[in-house]
């Protein structure tokens, strides 16, 4: 039986990872048990024991023999014949003896009348992990104007982590730096300030871990267009660019109104001033 024991450099491959999930039980030849036992938090030089429960869901008496782990890192009691009546269970203690900070893999092989099956034994080293969205889409924005949105990201590991965001203009993130406790969430504001009418895509990269040794990324997308305003006045033809007051006597006044319309798909600010020509 092969033993894999190596110190691994952790890496987030698909930009997402989380806690080790509790795996469902499996059934092997009428015996219900775990497919693997995993030790997550441990220190070299100590012992950690888990119970592997074997339950018979077979209609007849079953006899099991097992081959213990082959490595020095995992151990079980001396091999014996396990007798399981229908509906009964047997608890097999499995002890992990870590000697160094490394990940180990081994197995216990069981044999019954119908065949053989294995239960995997693994020790893992906790690592930093962030849950971030794949893509964040900003609201459409006029050139030289601004739009905003936000997204949540979470420390999905059981280790405290620092973070620092990096992104190029016209996007900006806030806060850019900080710390997250295990399981803690943080909301990040995204600001989009385009200078040209384009479709923008940029990757916001986040360095995290003890010293920022790990990386993940979020794709930011934004659309920018030039704003377009139309002016109209009651009683005048559509598209007329003249607001005609006609003849007005000296000392009298005449009031007229005009409307400003925005037919474009992006927001436009009200004009800061109007240039009036006589």
C-alpha cells in the first residue's frame, strides 16, 4: 500500500475554496460506513483518535476482517474478525500520530464474503481561502460620470487572513485592505469612472493569507456611453433649436419654458450652466 506524505504548498486553483465538507456515508456490500476519515487540525507529537463506525444493513450475519494502515502515522487495534448482526454497529478506533507538519494518506482495507473495500485515512493542513464572486457587473455609465455597486466576499477558512485588492482604472475598490476573521464577510464598494465610450473589463486581484501569499480574482465589467440631451418647448416644432419670444414691449416681460430630455440609456447630470446668446 502506498503512503503519500509530503509538505504541500497551498494554492487556490479556481479562485474559490471553503471548509472541508462533511461527506455522506457509503454502503459497501451491506456495510454502511464513511468513505474516509479526515484529520484537519493537529500538531506534530500528539495523538488524535477517531471512531470508524461500521453498521450492517444486510439481512444476514456478516463477518469482516481488515488490514490495518501500513504507515507509522495511522494505527488501529490488532486485526480481529468483526461480526455484524443485521442492524448492529461496530466502532473501530483509528489513531493518527503526526510526526511532522505534512499531509498523509493511508487506508484500511476490509474484506467480507462478497468482496473488499477501503476506507481512506487523510490528514490535511489548514490553508487560507476566500469566497469571491466570479463576475461583478457595474451599471451603465456616461463618459466622465460615475456608477457604483458592491459585492460580498468571505473568509471561508478557519484561519485569520489579511487582504489587499489591486485593480486598474477606471475601476476603484473600497476598502482596499483589511483583515478577516474565520468565516467573516466584508462588503466591497466598486466605483466605475470611465473616460471613454467603451466596454470595460478588468480583473480585480486580491492578495490574502498570512503575508498575502495567496491570490484570487474577480472580473469587473462596465459599459460607458456618451450622454445625449434633447431640448423641447411647448408650441414649437420638434427639433427646433430656437426659443422664440416674438415682440415684447420695453418694460414688459414674457416667460417661456423648455424641457430637457435624456433619450440615451445612461444617466446624465443636469447642465451646470446655460450659455444664453442675445
